[in-house]
C-alpha cells in the first residue's frame, strides 16, 4: 500500500499503524490528502498444503480543513471517496492481472470517517480481505533442536 500512496497523484502523505500511532503523527504535521494504512490481521486458511494467509486490511483516505468549514468538509468527502475508489480499483486491477493471489470485491466494506463538530479531517475507510500464498508456512526440522 505504500507503493500505492507514492504512485497516486493526489495522495500527499501516508502513515502506517494503529489508531494511537496515527493520532500521535497528526501532532507532527501531515500533508493531505493522507492515506492511513491500518495494521493488518492475518489468519491461516485451508489445510497445510494450501499455505495461504487471509489478510484483513483497512485503509483510510483523509482530507483536512479548518474547523467550521462545512462546505469544504463536503468537498473533502467527495475528494477522499474518489481517491478511495481509485485505490480499490487498483487492487482489483492488480488481482485480475495476477499481482495479488486472492481478492474478492464483495469483502470490501466502506465507511465514512467524519465528525461534523469536533474533527477537521474527513474521509472514507475501506476494509477488505486479500489472500496471499505464504511459502514460509512450512515446517523445517533443521531449524529446531528438540529434546529426545
């Protein structure tokens, strides 16, 4: 996702991490529009032969404006939604071209990120599932010294 943040013409900054890390970063100055990449979660799927991981990932696109600028807030929502759709489209494109092992567009959930009265950032969050092959999911007896 870092590559997407760098390649998209409108995204000015990106951060990776949990909510607390992103909030800490906001005090240090952020260029908007921002791509916030949340820490993913992974589950092993299938049997031992499939060696696949199912990644639950989420990204947020935020745009900022001074408090009380309600028309700008609406414009920010439009802009951030467009950027989010660009990113989801890129993920779909990469999947259909074989760059991503598994992606089901029906797993994409989209939510608004906005508080009208106490937040100067507005945007959209997309969560989804991507499946990857994991070649390191293989027992290697040479890596262990077991008693017996």
